[in-house]
C-alpha cells in the first residue's frame, strides 16, 4: 500500500486505521490546525522593525539547510529493537510528523493569506517557514517509511479541525513552540553525541542543523511580535506571558513524563530532560516576552515534580479518592500559575 493509495492517513502494511497497533492508533493523527485574525495580521506594520525584518528575510532566503535533509540518505534503523522499543520509536515518529506537518499547514495558510492581502514580503517570509516544516515532516515521513509505515501527509491535512485563536495568542504560542522545539532537539542531540551507543536510528544524526531551523522560526515570530508593540505591553503582556509559559511548560512536563519510555530508549532521564528544556526555554524567552517565570528560588521547578506526582496519583486512583486527587492536582497547577515572574529587557519598538 503506498502513501497516496492508502484510504487512511497512516497505513502499516495492509492494516486499516482501526486495526492499527495501539501505539499508532492515536487521536494525534489529526493535526490540530489553528486559524486566526488574518485581516488583522495583514495590517502588520513592518516599518516598526524594517531593518531587523530585512536581515531575517535574507537569513531565511539563504536556506542554510537546503541540502541537509538529503532525500537519498538512508533512514533505516541501525539497531534491532525489541517489539516494545520499536513501538516506542514509531510512536515518537508519528507524533513528530504530525506536529511538524501541522506547523507546515499553519505557516502555509498564513503565507497564502498575506499574499491574498497584497503583503507579498510577508507572504514570502512565511513561505520560508512553511518550506522548512514541510521538509521536516517529509523527513520524518521517510523515517516512518523505513519502518514500513506510510503516512499520507496531504490526507492528514484534509482531516484537520480548525481552532480559532486571536493573533496575539497565535504569536505567543508559536514563539514558545518553536523555541521549546529547538531546545528539545538540541538537548537530545548533545546527549546522543556524548552517548553514541544510544543512537538507534540515523534520524538523530540530523538533529543539529534541524534545531537551527526551529530556532530561526522562533526569531521570525519574535520579529512579528515586535511589529505589534501593544501585545507585549502592560497587564496584557504580563498575563499573556504568564499564561503561555505556564501552559506550554505544564503540557511539556506531563507529556514528557507520560512518554518516558521514549527517553528511556535514548538513555535520557525524562524528569531531568523536562527540567532542562523548561529552564532553557524560559531563559531564551527573555528575548521576546515582557515577563518570564522567576526560577532563582527553585519553586517553579520543584513544583513540577509535585504536579507530576499528583497527576499520576489522580490517574491511578479510583472511587472516592479520585476527585480528591484531582483537586490536589488542580490546586497545585493554579499555585504554579501564580508563582512570581520577572521583567525582561526584550527589545521593543513603539
Ligand atoms: Fe520543524
Ligand atoms: Fe519550526
């Protein structure tokens, strides 16, 4: 069965979607797709950051990774894995391909809307971002193919469900997802360089320049935020910073630790990995958001572990103790949300 001939987005051999092994049959197969205030976005005042935009445009146009994602490179796995580890690896690939592809869909849509509104430069700018994400998704699709799994990417796109977010929300969350993506890829890459015996697939050899794409994407989104100074000012700026940092970090903690088996496969401690990713992302975000969480007192990171334990406790509890466990989890995440923040010196125009 080939990717294009398959009636389901993911096909393994001759299996239909509802017969897929559990690790591939996830709700995640439909990428989340966001729509936003495109008319407002078309009014982006680039003149506020003209010089910076020109420089970033040239950097994206230079396409440093043009030849990096070699279509001929073999992505056959290096090691024989146990059936459990093989499932863990394949499940990671599926989640990654869906997330890269949903990035492609969003950037492509933004690019098209800019072009339709006569904002050619911005349309081209977002086309560069879409180009990179399409490459990332294509590469992961090839790694899956090497596992005998065909992902029909265009079909994934057709099944999307759109969620509306105001422009400010899209920019805050996109910035964080690009920067957290950068830190995830680079930290895995550094770990595998120090522990080469843990490299079970050639895919991981491609992570270093790959993460630089994500880093640049974050810088592009930061630039867009600077063109909308109102988004990062006053109470609104503080509330948006707080909400997106908290929700992205909380989601990261829960998902990394729930999928600890993938990190175990690479010899990475998921709790320590999560801590490092969050620390570094919070630090990097000083360049973009007006406020970031204060980590000096160690409270935020410590509370992460308590939240994780409360979450597991809730999942494992039953009967009367279940609502109590849920109450504990909710009170902890609210306390974490309210922890102290510190002002940054992020460059702002206007
Ligand atoms: Fe990407
Ligand atoms: Fe990206």
